[in-house]
C-alpha cells in the first residue's frame, strides 16, 4: 500500500494528480464517491466533470496570469489542458470547452492507464498510513469534512458559490440577439462570433434590475452567513451593490455592435457563451444566481431575445468548503499534522478549474517523487504555479484567508520595471518571460 498513491476525489485536481503520478511510474487509486453518492451539482459519474462553467478563462500567456498557468500546465504534459485543447469551443480570447465530451475523454484516458484504477464509494475518515492526496473540491462530503475538522481543530471554512443557468439555443430569438465577441476578438470568424448578445434599452435594464432585486431568493440556514467569492458573485448580490454594477460588469455594452440595429447603441448587453460543440446549449455569462427556480424563469425571460427561453439547467447556490491552508499545509502541500496526506484543488483555497487542476498537477508530482524516494522542490516562486502554491501555503494572511484566483498580484516584482498602468503591459510580459524560463528549468531538473 505504501507504494501506491491514493487520491480522494476525481475532479480536476484529482484527475491531473493521478495523470502526473502515473506518468512518473507510480500506481494510483482514485477514490470517487460519485455516482454512488450524488451531489446537487454533478450529473454524471465521469471524472473531471465541469459544473458551474465551461470556461478556463483567458488563454493569453503573455498578459494574463491564468493564461500563463495554461502555458505552464501544457509544458508539464498536463492532462486537463491537453483535453481542454482537444474539446475547445469558440470563445474569443478565452478557452471554453465542450464539457461532457471533455469529462468523458479525461475519464477514458485515465482508465486506459494500467497503473490507474478507480474505486467508487465515499471515504469518511482520514487515512492513517500510505500516501494520500485529498482533492475533494468545494463539495467535500459531510463525513470527510467532519474528519478534516476534527483533525485540524478548526471549524470548516466556507463561502457560498453560485452557478449560472444554461439555455437551449433553439429557444433564443435570433431576430433580437446576434453573434459577436467583444471588439471582434479572435483570429477566426468563428472566434469573432463566439458570443450571443441580447441588447437592453435603459427602460428594459431598469425593469430587469427592479425584478432582480424583488425576486424570491434562496434563504440561508440559521447561523449561516454568506461569504461569497468575489469572482463568482450572484447577479442579485452585484445588483444590490448599485443599480449600475451589472452594467459595468457582465452586462457591459462596450465593444459590441447590434447586427440588427447597427446605429442603435445598447444600454446594457447580456452575453451567452456556447456550452457544447453542437451549439445547442448556451450559458448566460456571469449570471450566477441564488434566485429560486420560479423567479429565474420569470426574471431571465425579461431579457430581450430570451422571452421564450427554455432552460437546460437553472442556476443554483451551494456551500463551498476549503481549509485554512496557510496554517495547515507545508510548502510540499502536506498536512502538517499528518504529512502522509496532501491536499490539492479547490479545497486548498484556490478558485477556478485551472487553478484547481494546477494544484493537482503539483501535488501529484510531489507525492510521486516522495514515493519513489526522490527529492523534489516545490514550484519556483516566480512561476504562476509557484506564486499560487506559495500564496496558499504561507503567503496569504491566515486570519483573512479566502479563495483566490491566480493573478499577477501574487508575483514578486521584476527589478527595473516602472509601476503604474502605463507600464502594466511591459510588466506583465516580464512576469511571463521570467516565469516561463524558471518553469522550464524546474521541469528539466525534475524530469
């Protein structure tokens, strides 16, 4: 048993960790509770199933930190990125994927490896021996969560995460909506028309905001407080911060020209992004919500072009669990009180599919090296991978620790570069150039 790596959770992090460890010559057992134990968000028993979005965000590896993380994972032979590239959908400058074929492909690839097997069923206790990675994600089961809480001596940290609705494409009125990416971004015509746009006049926008604020919403249980992750705020929470907040966020009308009325400037625009390769499903971008289902049907059909919308999935809200990693994990991602256990993915306090998979990639490599009796340093601090793992294992303030996307604010400054907005493009390019060099050197050192 000690020469096997056991991974609890077959999401993005667990799948990537298994792939990396197996390719280093380690036998891997993935423990996945689905489909025996279901969650409200998952629909299948596939590994790496995407639930709240189909986007990996920006793919720009010179001016965007998450794009740089894409680059680093591709350079490390990452399964998640290779599969995302295989099943990508047009999304302007972003990387979006066809979620069902993506998950099926990840599952088939891992199960085809003779050194990987999956055991289905829930694990509710922390293992006392062997090598383990806990990569259970934001929907960690109550039993395992209680075991983690008992071991760490701290209450489980949580915030509330929301998912956006998905609309059937044939129910959208294309006499009102049109296809265009903001500023026609993309190298091909398909990329330049990756988003479906629904325009609003000022009166329509005001009526929509009124309905949004008045709609019935999910109530929290007694004693629960809503600590939302800012990158995934419900739209009604954004609207409560100011009537113009959405118009300067997911509903901003900039960079778009109405194909039906090119001389008429929209006051606000709701965008939808293709959710599958067939183009039969579209998700409403940035429209995470805690509205009750009946209210969603009424409010979202106020959007011009969606008056007769049929929903493949309505939005929802769930409790998202993560540990206080800065106090609990060492720089090898091991639980200080039980160093045979590593944590990876969103349960560590990173946010997003890409970040979750990245932490799985690193944890899988570190665990495999330890099993094989090899020494491996964690990722270099000046890489996107290193900046992120440093943040969760000691760089963040433990008292105020909250889930974090990768961003250039986590990077050490580059000597000799001026600050300020004018120098930002050069600064970001310097960050990425430095990171790529150090990441390549790390990969070569530990290949």
